[in-house]
C-alpha cells in the first residue's frame, strides 16, 4: 500500500522542504543593513517612488469599466471549451458558438451605446 502513496509522500516532503530551505537560506545568508535610514523606509515599486497618497477619488465610471472588463473576460473564457469540442459537437456546436458570440456582441454594443466605456 505504501508503494501507491509514495509519489504523494515525496511530493508532500518536497512541498515542505523547498520553501523551508529557501526561508532558512534567506535568514542565513542575507546581508543585514547597517542602520535604518529614511531612504530605506520609503516604499519603492517598479522604479518609481510612490510619494504621497493621492487624495482624489475615482469616478464610478472607472469601476463600471473595470467590472465590465471582468465580466466580458470571464465570458470569453467559456469559449475555450466550446472551441476545443467544436468538431465533436458538429453543426449544433457551431450554432451554439455563433449564438453565444452574437449575445456577447449585442451586450458589447449596448454598453458601448450607453456610454459605459467612456470614463
């Protein structure tokens, strides 16, 4: 019985040993800074200093556009399984795919005409 569980045991051991060894090596070999300076405590990301936080608010249209992007992105993901099985589904699958794309296009044109994408 152990023979059938051996790969899972090896995987579990590696899943614990690799992150543990990385953490141990980072503490063991890391260079410690001489002291805390102001330059070291300032957040720094992607080569740009963050500076003071902006006090401006985003408009609701920005969030609406973001939500619409997520919705359409998720709906496009549903096209992948249909595309993979399109040959096996035959003409029914093609009609279903065409119908789904038409619904997406109608929804996209509707939100475009309503001005939901203008922010």
